[in-house]
């Protein structure tokens, strides 16, 4: 029983329908493309290279303050129906895109005193 519980937890953590950091770590070189799509759904984008391999892109976004604060792109290369390479890229939006007034709530603005 002690052996089955960790195995069950590992299988459950790798069986989500959206790609995330845990799912990405469960993608192994040699995994079939069919199994990859079964576990994580259709990719956001697919690109076919000149050598016949395909790059499947999955995206995970993190939101906060009602906007994107971080994005992770997972790139998985498949050749002849088998995963041969994987990499990820993390990006953050530039800080100058947001106005400091955006962080103030509507409640604070409504409660301010009005000039006479």
C-alpha cells in the first residue's frame, strides 16, 4: 500500500488537461505525441520545421491585479511521433505598461472628498 500511494499521486499530478510546470516536468523524451495530447490537450500553436519535426507550444499565464504578471511558454519538439526535445521560456510584461493609478481601487476613488 505504501508503494501504491506515491505512484498514484505521481500519475494524478501528470494527468491534468492543461500544461503547467508540474505537467512539463512529467513530459519525458521518448513520450509519444498522442500521449502528450491526451494528457495536456491540443497545443496553443504548432510549427513544422524543415526537417519534418514539429514544435508544439503550450502557454501558462499567471494573472494578478487583473492583468498578466507572468507567462511561461513550453516548447516540445516531436519527430516521428515521439518527443525529442523540450524547453521553456518565462516572460514578464514591462513595468512601464501600467499606470500607478491603475492599482488604486474604485472604492478609494469614490470615498475621496470632492472640492466645493
